[in-house]
C-alpha cells in the first residue's frame, strides 16, 4: 500500500479512516485464518491502535522509544502477523510491529 497519495480533502477529513479500515480488513483476514477472535474490548483496543498507526503513517509522527526486550515473550506467530500488518503501511518502523503483536497475543488467549 502506498500512502504517498493520501491527502486531506476540502471537508477537513483525511484518508486516515479509509487506511484504517483497509488495514483492519487485512487484520481480520489474518486472524480468521488462524481462528483467532478478539472479544469486543480487544477489538476496540486494536481498532484504536490501528487508527493511531494510520495517523503516524500519514503524518510521520514518531513513536516514543520502545525497548525490544519487553516483547521477548510474544510468540513468533503474533510477531509475524504484526510485521505483515506494518508492511501494509509501507513506512512504519519495526517497533510498531512489536506493539501491535501484543494485541494478537492477547486475542489468542480467547481460544
């Protein structure tokens, strides 16, 4: 996905909402393929996080510094899913995947 073409329209809204929805659809496909179903609260938190990722992708706003060691207990599967999602944005750092992977890991507990 190339975000270089995302622009603010005259009404003041941005394509951030559209980008968020596209990425959430990608995430739903990833999760369904693994039979992972987030509960309502997890879904809401995931949506909020993806919305913030879209904002950072479009504005270039950086994340605060994140320690990789905090994510050592995250499964490889959750991390790989998160990396695949971050690739959809095309311009976010790997730290975004570390943070996002927590959502997937927690949702696996619903199985």
